[in-house]
């Protein structure tokens, strides 16, 4: 596990190249405090910071092939690297036990198609001296991040934007459309970036760059696939049980201490229970709780830990999390409006005091229909297309942004995709050149939604929603949250439920096996009976939420007070009058606008940090 950074196409003196790579890698030292390595050639530089997990002594990067013509830097874990070594046979000389080393030899055999043979989470960069070609790849689900910037006849790449921000010529021009998407969703969805000219390599994609053709990207994997015929529910349950065991088992390889996050919910309990069965030592688990009882899952997590026999550590979060707000803004580089980033950072820091690797239960809701918004869509009323919808929409748009009944009328005016959009996005009081324009989130997201919905159009609507979440919310919010928070404290987070053979099986299941009789995750619940404690299956669904509404009215109230001034930078993008009205309604208890106000606050702090930043180190051309 590490952070990677580099460039290709920029010819410069070696001393300048060394300084630039050192600066780029130094910016992400938190991702890999154990080691640093560089490869510098004619017009190319590859750099890495390493968190040593596998082959601690011999896994130094970059790693090259036998004649030093192919070089790789790698972030992640390849869980089938031992099988790949056996497949490589005697055609190659391998000098270490590192999973990184198999990548250069797979490239020699398969070129860019090598990615099809990998099982794991990864972002890697391979430089081919003979072809003068750079290859970048990101894992199927987007567990590991990768940014790139094409400029001045070359390309730069990095695990985090921090590495690009040290470059003198890097443009810090904010992309207004990305701001609007952030305000609607709470994150900037792949492949967009908050900065103009920068892209995230999308999950399941590879990128090649050379001087003649520049950047070319290609999708090598998608979660969308035809529905599998299921003749026997019990056979499907047994196959899922086998895949879970295999996935968790493959994620346990480590030469350093390993533990798990445990909320006591179905997903994390499944991972921890399977770990307990497969491990020769006592599993270490970690959880977060809150003073507010309705948000506090810590007692339930502790009970599950006792029944599973883990060594459990918990932390109770109080409103002193206010001290972490600026750190959260710095951690995520782009504006990131999921307030559960606060406890995620804290539980990661707690775990890092004891272990170097932690397994997580992320992905279960998307794979098996667990989110409460799926149930809401299942039970929602809607008008037939035509005049009735148009009338409902016209009436809604005449009401103010916060008026009672506005959202209900908008819901009635939408089709299924629009109603889904309204469950994941908010309407926006956008400031365009000083003019307020209230934008219905479902309209703003039409083009994004179509991109994700259309390939899955032949499936039942529950499956369509889960596939859209797998392509958008999962990498953009959930996996981003966990990656940045864990790597901030040099902790590797693994997500066994997103092992791609398990994912491919789950997405091919009909929706009837995921939600049955009003209950989500039906097939997963059946598969883990007898594995997890009975209390896990009867526990009501609770998201990883924080008591943000109360915090913003009390201990975090001073954060909102800073937004009263109309000269705050956020008002280049949103309407001051609308925001102050929402703040007043919230602090008086008339409405709960905590989610949207948190997004506004984070964006404002991010813009302030960008304005005051002075991290430029070296020239990029």
C-alpha cells in the first residue's frame, strides 16, 4: 500500500526531475511513511511512498523487469499475486515476494490487457522505455484513487491532488460544473475533478499516454451484466456463502498487524465473523460511538464483538470533533460533504494505534439493496407521465426553496429516475453572475444519471439503482471517504465485499433475491445465518450518521455564524440570501437543513484554504 506520483513527456535536467518527484511524493508521505523510491528517465519520472505490508524487506519500489526497460509504481494489493507467480513460470526472473513485482512481468506478456488478470484493489503506473509509453490503471470498483493532468505535451498523475498542487504550472482554476455537482451530491463524481483540466481515472479503466496520441482511456470492466437465471434460491445462498469466505480469506494476507472496523451492522459483522473463523489469532476490532443515544451504535458493536470473541476497542465521539473540521477539508483535497468523514477519520486513527491494516464492510448496501432509499422508492407514489406531472412541477417551482410541500410536489412530478435522483441529491440555490437560479437536483443530474442508468435499463429497477450507486456513490463518496481517512493516518483499509468475483455474482442476481417482503439484503441475511450473532440480523438498519443537526445548532453553531458575511468565497457559487434563510430555519429548529449547510460550510473552508495555499515548489515544464 502506498501513494504514487509521476509524470511523462516533460524533458528536464535530472536535478529538476529529482526535486519535482521528491516534492510530489513528499506531499503524500502520509500514504507511505516507510519508504520512498524514484525512477527517472528521459522525459519520465515515477515516484512512490510505501506503507510496507507484503514483503516488508524486499518490496521496495519502483520495480523493473530483468533488463530494466519496464518500470512500475503501485498502490494497493493484488490478492492473487501468488497464483500469478505460478502462471508466470520460468519465463521471468522474480527477485522478491512482493505483489508489485508481478505487474511488470504481466505487462511484458499482456500489455494493457494485463489488468484483466488482477484480483485486488489497485492504481498503478507502468513506464515502457522502448515504446515510450505510460500505462495507468485503476481497479474495477474504484477502491484506490488516481488523478491525472495532461499539459505542456506531457502528463502528470498522482494518488492525491496534493502531489499535483506542488507543481508551479498546475492550474488552480475551479470547475464551476464540478462545484454544482458537489453541491447536489456532496462529492465530485468520477471522472470529474474540482479543478479544470484534471480528471480522475474512472473505476474499471486504463489509460495510455505517448507523444504521438496523447491520452487515451478505455473501460476494461463494468458491473453491468445480464440477470443470471436462478432456479434454486438455496444454491444461490450457498454460492454467496462460498464467495464471502473466499473473499475475506484472500484479504487476510499481511506481514503486519491486521484488524477490522465493526459497527455491529450486517456488513461489518459478516466480515469480522468470517475473519474470526479463518484467523489463527484473535481478531482486533474498532468502533465509534456518540454521546447521543439515537446515533450510538457502540454498545451494539461491543455486544457483537463479545459474541465473536474479538479484542475490541471503541471511541466515543463528542462535539470536540469541531477541532477536526479543517483537517477534514485538507484530507480530501476536493470539497467532500459527507459528514461521516469525521468519525471515519477518528476510527481510522484509533485503529492505527493498534494495527496497520483494517478490513471494512463497505459495499454490502450497494450489492444487496440495503439502503433505506431503495425501500422508499419501492413504496413511492407517482403520477403518470403527462399533464398532471407538469402541473405538479409548475406548482412546486412557484414555491420557495424551503417551503413546506415543495419537495412532495416535485416528487409527484418526477419519473422513477428523477425520484431516485431526489433521494441522493439536493436542489441548489445557485448564484450565476449574481442571479439566483434554483436548480432541481434531478434536472441537474439528468446527464449523469443517464450515463449510469442507460447500460442497466434492461434490469429490474432495484438492480438499476444499485448499479448506479456502484458506479457513482460508492467510488465518489464511500470509498473516497475511507481511502483518504485511513491513508491520512497511514492505515490500509481493505474491502472484501468488493472482491470482484463476489461483485459479479451479486449484480447478476435478480432484485427479488435482494429485497424480499420489504426486507433488504435478503440473500445476504440467509447466507450469514449461523455465522453472525442472531442479534445482528434483527438489528434495524442504521447508517453511519453523525448528530450533525444538533451539532450545528450548538457546538458547531459558530461554524455557521461565519457564513453570515456575504463576502465569504462560497457566495461566488451559491446565493447568500438563500443560505442565510436556510441557516435561520435550521438553528431555530423549524427545518433540518444540516446536510446542505454542511456542504456549504465545507466548500467555503475549502475555497479559503485554496486561496491561502502557497505549496508551489517546482516548475512543471
